[in-house]
């Protein structure tokens, strides 16, 4: 096992070195990069659709779509007239900073304010890999159960904000908002949380307002 | 990247060697081991509860609970008077055959017919790691969306059967059974599929019947 730990540390170190390069490049270009992390099916792509519908009027956005295989999520975003780059990991369980660095080469970075990265659907591995992003967002849905912060704490510790999606489905599940909040707050007492329904629209205004503040706050004038 | 591929191959080879040992041991003890794989929150633990409620009358069962952290799922199963061993991966994204081998040491294998392994909630990594199980079961829930077989094909190719859980929630989502089936069948045309609601009870009889046939079919008389 010691050999594997050493190897894993090397992989993480190499990822971290490249992430540092990516972050420096983005800072120099004054671009915010946001890494969206969730389980499969929590609603990252739909959240991106709801977000791009309003944000593209104010900011110049691009998307890096991470997927194990297929271009389905990338195709869902094609109606937005923005640059989209797809990374197929071919079975790999997370994006890394090397693939992000190559994806950035496909954009004209002088014409962007914000890049959204939709990571591979996975609540575990992506939280270990710094992509050079400005910050991470944890996305979790009510139908996954109220125990996700307790069972997968890493991403809820690291994210700059969390989204609880599919709140319209709470009446049909045994999801307890009280249990969810109690576990979440014991991990990260001040994490901004947006309770959202991407289908019904609840909470989207608050999310977009916060996000636009984040992006505007870093655009140099 | 070549170094990482070589390293990954070594890790997988070492896992495969131990998986072979585990499989030989289980065959010699005439025990079936079933590896349950799904996203976080798809309902593996609830499915196990519904399954153990009836199966423990006919077969001697044990459970290996895999979790990143916490013993929550293991505690949910404590009302069943069966051996349960918890493996905390401490951030790791899947179980491997080495941890399974150690977990088996905690059981009296002469007194078991079937061992259920609840893998870490993750639809990607666990499908790459043979644990020495008799077969894998893919568990997916309707609220994750109908595109999961297309987007995460590995597990749907490898599993001996698939469970579509939370069918009671279909009316409240945009899940299309036709799209789901079409993608699933293009990957694996004859995979047994159980359409289940663990809360309402739909489909549980068919699942248990099939499962009991599998277990009975291998118990020597």
C-alpha cells in the first residue's frame, strides 16, 4: 500500500503544479473559473442551462464539459452561443488540471469573463483534484437523501457555496431539511446554500444574484 | 501520462490477483457475493433493507458496507441479526479486493450463503475494480435522469442485472422510460432489469424471486 500512496501523492503533486499554472493564467486574463461537482444526475447541466440563460447577457461565458463518454451534456448547451469544449475522460472518474489546461487552449481567453467546468458526475474523486479553478460549487439534490453532507463531507468542506437542487420533489421523498441542515452546518457553518428547483424556478434568482456578484467583483475596470 | 497508465495497470493487476483469491475462497465455501454499485443516494441501503427483510428467512446473509466515512448505512442495517462489517475508505472512491479480503476474515464463512457488498456511492470507479464478487448489480434511480446508461455505460455492461429504483417519482420528473430503455438495450440487450419502488413496494417481489433463484441455484445440496 505504501507504494500506492507514494504514487498517488506524485499524481496529486503533478496535478497541483499544473493547477497552479492554470490559476496564474486565469488570474492574468482576469477570468473566473467555477468547478461544478455533484453525483450523476443531481442536475448540473440543467443548473448550467438556467444560469447561462441570464448570465450571458452580462458576462462572456464559456463551458468545459467533463464526461466519461458521450457529448450529451455539451449538446444540451449548444443553443447558447458560447464556446464549449468537451473533455471525455474515457472511463476516468474526474477531470484533472492537465486536461483543463489543454481545454483552455481552445478558447480565446481575451474574450471571456467566466468559465464553468462541469465535472464528471462523482461526489468523491473530483473533490481531491484542484483544476486551477477560482472556486468549487457542490451540487446535491433532495432525491439523493438528506445524509449526503455527512457521508461525503470533502466537497462540502471545500466548496465556496452549495446548491440543494430538486426541492420541488421533497414532498414525495423522506428527505428531512432539518437533518440535512444540521449535518451541513456541523461541517461548514457559514457555507452559502441555495435551495433551488431548476424545473420550477425556486431559488434561482438568489443563486444568479450571488454568482453575478462573484463574477462582477473580480472583473477589473 | 504513460507513467500513470503503467502505475494504474499495476494497481489494477494487484487488485485482480487478490480478487482471484477472494473468488476462489468464496467458491470453496459455496458463498455468493453480490456487489451493489450506484451513485450516492440511488437507494442501495434501502434496497438492502427491503431485500434482507425476506431473504434472511431462507438464506444466511452478511453485509460488507463500504463508505467514504461514517457508519450510517451500517447502523441502518443493525436491526437485522446478521454479521455486518464496515469498511471506511477514508476518502477513497471505491472498495478494492484487499479490503474485501480483510473484511471476509471477520466472518465465519462456514455459516454464510450470501454476502452483499454495498460499494461506495459512485457510478464510475467501482466498475473498474473486481472485488472477487460473484456478480455486480447496477442500481440507478429515476430522479438521476434517463441518460445514465448512455453516460455511464461501464457498469451497465458489466452487471448481471440492473435495478431502476424510485419509479414512484417518475410522475414528478422528466424521466422518460422509453429513452432509458432504448439506451440501456443498445448497451446490453438482455440485461435483467427490475423496476422498483423501495418505498411503495413495486417490483420487489420480482427482484427477490430472481435473487433467491440465483442464491439457491448455487447452494450445493
